[in-house]
């Protein structure tokens, strides 16, 4: 395995940690310090991305990192995407949502998530998974009196720790030379069905797949919305499925994936139906994210090249589009003074026309409007799932259609209709917000017009994953 | 690429580029002046009209040899490809000509009609997006590309219905139209999938491949679902009067001319497939017949000019469906072109109906005779009353949709919502209360 020219991954993990320390202890200019730290991490990830692609998609090890980190086409895109999204959220967050504690914890989540993406070691991966959830379980991103998010996250962490424990014990008892190396564990099926089941339980809890879905809604309703958006857009559940479950447990996956895929499709439809009559704006968006995230999982488990590529592209779409949607929602909440409900019209578009358009563009991308990247990913996902599940694959386009209706309902209630009498002095997007949201909209449209570039970026990762699955299904 | 190919590509792509340019400039804070917007619109569609006329002349002079622009695959994964193929043939070119002419006319009309309206720029930006979507449908060489244009036309239609967004009525109606569009689009998406994976058809630029038997029936019925949704055919006709909430110029071009005929175009394009299945072609004819009858009955009881025109339009599109199902090709094309032109004129004159009536009345010396009562007189009074009730409730189609689909779905959603909230209370379970102090101390932030 060739090496990266510089330990970019270590730098990308350490820089946000240093930024978090500065934010916690200095307590002044926290936004500037956080933005600089996130920019540093993003630059490292971008350079790493360039090196991975100039190496032709081969796996590159990190120099001097004791085999802890490695980069390939699967994680390079996630690394760049996540660091840039964190940067966007740090810049766009309203002033009342930025203080030493919040910004420091955001950087901690960034550092832990990047460590999980880049890990070539199961212990480091588990540490990243757990640490990225800690601010949501212990603070400061807690969920008031609501208990389900903490339980959901704690269960996902416990299940992962259990799985890693079972794998480690099995590998050590088998005398494996590198019992914690992801690359060395490939295809050995250490821990068998027990480890596989625990990993799937961790993924189901983290991604909010039915019946462990309700905590996502509660978290969006009761918690800080921007950190929550960042957390769910890590898509660590889908990442572990592609990085650990499929390569390590190909035989178990063969039997379980049809059922899991059906479950994911059911979750997509369930969340879509739930959103139809929901009134809380935050819950509607959370249900849409839940539904679309389940589509990603269904695509990964479809075991078809189209479905897997679609899922990997859709990860990008969901992450970028929901960052835009939640950002606009939060900015509107701050301007409006309270949370939104979709039970009456507010007519805010006359005050905030640009924020309304940003919301519409991100929402339409999420549900696959042509001209946005969502169209390409939805097209691939639909083809992939219909090929693998002709009977129930149709649930996916049905769920997406219902999501589109819910999103348009929310958009119309917030921005259209007769002006509410309680609205006064609401201002449109400030330049800082406008430029970030314009960059998100530009990316969605530019990538949507030239989707081949993004699809090609994901091609190697999808090929590796689909090859493993296709070989076992044959 | 030859000159003809370049011109076809430019005609299709230019409205999309204009839309993107104006949209991003507006997002970044620039408001285009009214005159600039209308002049650019006039210029773009004047040039496009000339270009399409030249293309038609070239194709006619070249013995009906179509212009095909193949831009490779938009994206491809494994064996699945999304071909970017544009097709200028005897079917698509008349529709392209219709689009560029009418969008140009509507642009000029709207420059005066919407003068100083706060939504002036929004209307023109959406008009360009609509033109792009329509031309993508008509010039597409594959069903995948048709889906792209189809959805763009749908979303533009919905956004223009809610154009007067400071009232709740147009917004509510736009949502209802959006629901019907999204539901019916599933037919086209599934048909494209079936053709890809079962029929191994991805492009029809070199002619529609032969499809027959069960596959033709399935694809034909799925396409009929989409076409019926877009063209407001039975049982989806209920959305059409709701769509009249938009500004008159958009009603004219969408529901009098282009959008309402897009379904008919889809069926014409897929006619070889539909005619391969007696069931599918019978279903097309039956749908058209039912719509024509319903449109005639309901239109006669409508109390406002635009709704009356919408149902008249519907009746004609029903007849066009009937012609397509019967296997005719040129007659429906000519019918569409003529109908679109006449109906656009009628819609644009709709705000001046009373003025026009008074002029004609005065010109006739106050002796204008009432017309249009002949059909009613041949029915017995009880049947007339029943038909009147049917017409007033617009064929009970919206009521049925509400009772059979929307209400059960909402009830299910509420039940699931209650299920999700089971066990959720403001009281925190004991186990969580024990770790609460840790959270309050802020273990993370010290």
C-alpha cells in the first residue's frame, strides 16, 4: 500500500481538536477560531482527496501513523464533504448559536467524525463513532427533557462496542497478526453472526431505521438544530455498512441484506407517510432526512452497482441539501422568534425572498428535481432498488413523491400565503448567510448539470462494494 | 456536429441558460429591470423561432431525415446509461415551433400585463424554465430525458399557480396540483425503468424499438397514467380549475397550449408501443372519451371565463387522446397545433370577455342571439338536473380523490404519529435522570 505524501488525516483530526481547545479555554473570537480550524481541516481533506484521485483510486496509508489511518475513494469524499459542511454551519450559524461551548463541541464532533472516516483500525473507528455522539448525550447539545435521543445514541454506541469486542476476541483467539486492522480483517467473518447482528443494531439505531426511528424526530424537535444536522449528515451508519459490514461479513450479508433492504424501504415509506400530517417544521425536516437516509441504506443493500453508486451520491445530496434546509430553518426561527408549525400560513417570502428560494432549491434537490444532483442519485437509486426488489422497490419513488409533497407543504406554510399579523421587521439573508447558501445552491445545481463527475468520483468505491456483494450473491 | 445539430442544441439549451443566469444574479442581489428582461425574452424567442423554422425547412427538404444530437451519456454506471440524445423529427419540430412562438408571444403580452407587478422578474424567470422543460420533453431522444423536462414543467406550473402567493387560495391549489403531478409522474418513471431493464430500450432516436405483448400493455398503461395526470384527463381532471389561480398569461400557455398537450405528445411519441397492446390503446381511447364528455358537461356549468375555457380545452384534449388511441398520427398533431393557438388567444382575451361581448353586442345592433342551449333541451328535466349536479361538483372527481386517497392517508399519518409518540412524555425515565447531573455539569465543555 502506497503512502500519502503528508499525514493529512492526522492533521485533519488534530487541527479541529486544537481549535476546540482554543474555543473552550479562550472564550473570545470563538467563531473566528472555529472557522479557521474547520478551514484547516477542510484544506487537509481537499489535498488528501486530490492525492487519492491522482493515485488512481488506490488505498493510501498515512505516513508515521502506526497504521491508524488510510484513505481511499470511499472515505476521501466523505472527509471533504463533512469538513466543508462543518465550515458552512460554523459560518452560517446565527450569533445566538455561537459560543465557546457550542463551537468547541462542533469542532470535537468534526474531529471525531473525520477520525472515524479515516480510521484503518476498528478501535479508532469505534472511538470516533462514540466521541462524535458524546456532546449529544452528555452536553452541551442535549435534548431538554426528551430521553429517546440519548437512549438511541447510547444503544448505538453500546452495540458497536459489543461488536468490536466480539470481533477482537474472535480475531485474537484465531491468532490474527493484526486483530484491529480493518484491512487485515477483510473477509474473515470474525465474530460471525453475533458481531454482524451487533453491527447492524448499531447502524439501525444510529441511522434511525424502523423501529429505532423515533429518536431522530425527538432530537430535531428538542435539540440544537444545526449541530443535530451536522451529526446526522455524517452518515456514519451507511459508512460503516460500506467500510466494515460488507467487506468483513460477506456471508452474513448475503442472507440478511434482502431483509434489511426491505426494512430500509419500509422506513423510507413510514417516515414519508408520517411527514404528510406532521405540523412541527423541525419534525417534518427530520422525517424527510430519515426517509432519504433510509433510501441510502436501501441502495447500499440492493447489491447492484446502480443502487450502490446512487446511495453514495445520494449521501452527498442529502448532506448538502439538508444542511441548506436546516440552516434556513434556523435562520428563520431566529428572525421569527420561535419554532415554526405548518398549521397556518406565515407569508414570509415577502420579507425573506432569498431565504425562501434557498429553501426551495435545497428541498427540490433533496427530492430529485432535474437540474440538481438529487435527480441523478434518485434515478440511480430507483433503478438499483427496482432491479433488486421488483415487488417493493416501487416504495422508494412513492416515498420520494410523498416527501416532495410534505416539503412543498412546509415551504408554502412558511413562506407563502397571507402575511401573518405577528411578523414584524424580518430581514432577508445577510451577506454572510447569503454567500454560504449561494455556494450550497451553486454546488447542487452545478453538480446536477454535470453529474458524471460526481458519479465518477464515487465509481471506484461503489465498484469495490458491489464487487464484494455481487460475488457473494452469485 | 453539423450546423443543424448545433442549432437544435442551442434552441433547447438557451432558455435553460437564461434561467440559470438570471436566477443566480438575483440570488446574489441583482434585480434585472423590467425592460431588460422583456427585451432579452423577445430576442431569445425571436431567434429561436427563426432557427426552428429553418430546421423544419431543412428536415422537410432533406426527405424527413431527422436531426439527431448525441451528446454521449449524462452519466453511466455499469450497464445503466442515461443517454443525452436530442431528436428533431417530424413529430418534435412542430411542437418545438409551437413552444418558441407561444413563449415569445406570452413574453411580449406579459411585459404589459404584469408591468410593475412585484413578481414581474419571477414570472419571466419561471417562463424561461418552463420553455426549457417543454423543449426538453419535445426534443428528447430518450424517456429518461423526457422525465427531466416533465418534472421541470410540473414544478414551474406549480410555482406559477402560487404566483399570487400573498393569498392562501392559490397556494392551497398549487399544493393539490403538485400532489397529482407527483403521483402521476410515478407512471413515467416506472415505464422508463421497465423499458430499460425489461425491454432494453434506452433511446428512441433511431426509431421506437418494437415492443409488444404484456410489456407493451404495462408500459402503455404506465405512460397513460402520466399523460392523464399532466393533461388533466379523467380521473385527474380536478386539478385543472384549481390551476386557474395563476396569472392569465401562464394559464394560457400552460393549460391552453403547451403543458396540457404534453401528455398527448408523450402518447404520440410512444404510439408504436401503445398500439402494440389492444388493452392500452383501448384505455387511451376510453380515457379520452370520458374526459371529452366530462369536459363538455362541466364546462357548460362553469361560472367563470377561465374555468369554462379550461374545461373546453379538456374536452378537446380528450378528443385528441381518442384520436391517438385510434392509431391516427397526423390528425392529432394538427389538432394539437390548431387547438393550442386558438385556446391561447381565448385565454389571453379572457380578462376582456365582457368588453368583447359588449363590442360584439353593439356591432350586432343589440340583437345578439343566445347560443349553446341546444344540447340541454334534448335531455329530460330529471336527467338535466342530475347532469347539472355532476357538473357543479366537476364530476365528483375531487371528492372521490379526497375520500379515497387523501383522507385515509392523513388518518394513517396521524395514527403513526400517535404511535411514534407512545412512551414520549416530559418525564424523563429514572435511568436518564441518573446521568442528568453529568450533562448539567457539562462533562464535555468542562
